[in-house]
């Protein structure tokens, strides 16, 4: 009999054996074959103490960029300098929003944070436009519009939910 027929016959014979002696359970499959796929555990919410420090860590660069922009506007810096600072505000705004969305916050923080992020999304469009403004008038128009969606009230609610004091500049 050709070799392939012998292999086929042996395969059929072994496949029909039923896996062991009567009355004896089949041998267990190796552990690497039976292990159930693992799924990563769902992230847990931060504790209140962790949430406080994480929130401050995330928003600090954005707050600093805003303060630097405000100082430049108030001190009469050239509009191109202000535009560069507005672009930095846009960058830090986008970064802090992304980080805020990645964290699993305590339940009482989630609603005010969602409201803050909604305002932030509107402001971000205007911060980006301010960072690309073609002239001083367009720059100031976009800064004013972004500031109208600063999320200050919403951020105050987030801070209150976290047990943090009201924000103070500087």
C-alpha cells in the first residue's frame, strides 16, 4: 500500500478510537490548549484622593497656557505673539480633554465632567482658529468666542464634586 494510504488508514483508525479505555475519562488536554482567553479587567474608577490629584495634574498645563495668553493680551504684546500663545492654548486644551476622557472618574464627577468637556469641545475649535488667525481682529474674535465657552462654571462643578477649592489664577 502506498505510504499516504497507510497514513490515512492510521489516522482514521485513531480518530475512531474514542479517546481512551472504557470507564476511564479521556486524558485532559494540555493547559495551553484549554486556557480560556483572558480579557483585560475593566478599569476601576479612581478613588476620591486619586481623582483630585489626577484632575489637577491634567488641567495644570492648560491653565498655565491660558494665564500666559491672558498676561500677553493684557500687557499689549504683538498680535503674532498672542496668536502663538493661542495655538499653545489650543494644543494644551486638546491634550487635557483627551486625558480627562481617558480616566475613569468617580461617579459623582462624571456628569459635571461631561458638561465641561462639551464646552471644551466648542472652545477648542475657536482656540485652533485663534492659533491660525490671519490678523489681529480675527485673533481677538476667536479668543472672545473661545472664552465664552471656557467651561469655568462646569469646571467649578467638577472641582466641587472632587472636593477641591475654587480655581484661582496664578
